[in-house]
C-alpha cells in the first residue's frame, strides 16, 4: 500500500474526523502487515459510510 501522498485520497469537502479515522486506519494497516488490502478497503468503506450522512445534511 502506497502512503506517499495520503492527502490526495480525500476530497476538499470530506469531513475532517473522517480523514483522521482513515489516516489512523492507514497507520494501523502499515503496522499490521497481516491486514490485507481487501480488509483495509472494507474498513475504509465502513468509515466513509459512517460519515456520508454529514455531507448530505450539512448546509454547505
């Protein structure tokens, strides 16, 4: 997994808390060599789903 440009993984309007959770997940995946790419993707999707309601309900 390439972590060279992690900020490019986020859209400008992504929730900051979501970004932090995904960055923590990346660190966890980096230190846990037994985590597969598939496991990482599942966990990342769960995090994004958890915060997806904020994009729709914020008045921005």
